C-alpha cells in the first residue's frame, strides 16, 4: 500500500491518498501518534486512538477500510 506523507509545521500527516473525503489518516505531533477516521460523506474526523508505534497505528488504520 502506498502512503502519502505531509509535513505541516510541527505535524506529520500520513494518509492512503493525496486527498481524502472519507477514510483515515495518522497524525504525528512529537511522540504522539493518533489515528483519525473521516466519516463517509464527510464530517468532522473521529479520533480512533493513540498508539505507541507507527506500525501499530498503520495496522489499526488499515483495518478501518
């Protein structure tokens, strides 16, 4: 699976497509790694949880598909 990485100031965002309307993304700020889900048909992102490693976060995010 290809992942897209964006750096926005002190934040790193990882997602499965260059632009997402629904699906998931991972946000990294410092040592905090959080998975978010964007509901189908849009809406505010829902925080799924915080993870200790990037690999754990990716596994959870991929399971949301």
